[in-house]
């Protein structure tokens, strides 16, 4: 067993296969689309004639989802190798701390989106004591942002898996 491992148990061999990476990318896409479906479903239901209240989804409800989607784009634009780039510094000085800063900003955007959706749920739907049919708009917003955050983490981990089957070509 290697002495540089954190845990006592070895990493399973199936974790470093191309099929696992592909499954992670598909799982991430499924999580993102399910989350986006919940929010779009709530937005269309809020404007339909079946909505029995005067509460509708407005731009304030969209802001947390926009923050989470931007955070997902920022996080998945960072390669895992850039986080330790200073050890062989191939693109100038300070690449690792810049990559870590951008990664932190991406996670902050996603955390802000999730916190914003919880704030919208509480302030817009729970405090005025709307019925559960109307509160679904806020619940769907929180669920969508949570699934987008989970999707981003799954995609980043699955895209940055290291295995023997990957070839990195440099010009």
C-alpha cells in the first residue's frame, strides 16, 4: 500500500475506467436536466390558469439559478492539474493559486445560488404562509439549485479522473 494515501482502504480498480468517467458525465447531465426541469415546471405552472394564487415566478426567482449555472461553468472550466501547476510551472508563475481562486469563486457562486434560493423560499413563500401548491415554486427553486450544484461536482470529479487510458497531447 502506498504511504501517500490518506485512507487505509485502497481505491477500487473500477473507479479508474473510461466507462466510469462516461457514466459520471451522463449522471451529471441527468442531474442538471432534472433540476432544470423542476424549475421550468414551476415557472410554467405559476403562469398557467391552474395556479390558484396571485403569486408568480419573477426575475428574483431566476437569480439563484443563474448564479448556480455560472458557478457550474466556472468550476468545470478549471482542470485538476492546474491546481498543482506550480510544481512544474508550464504557464507562468502563480498558476496554482489563480486556479484555486477561480475554483473558490465558482463554488462561492454555486453556494450563493443555493443560499439565495433558500432565502427566496423562506421570504417569498414560507413567511406569507402560502399553501403548499404555491410554496412548490420555492421548493422547486431550491431543488433545482441543489441538483445543479450536485451535477457540477459530479461532472468535475468525473472529468478529472486520472487513468491509464487517457492520452494528453501537448503541442
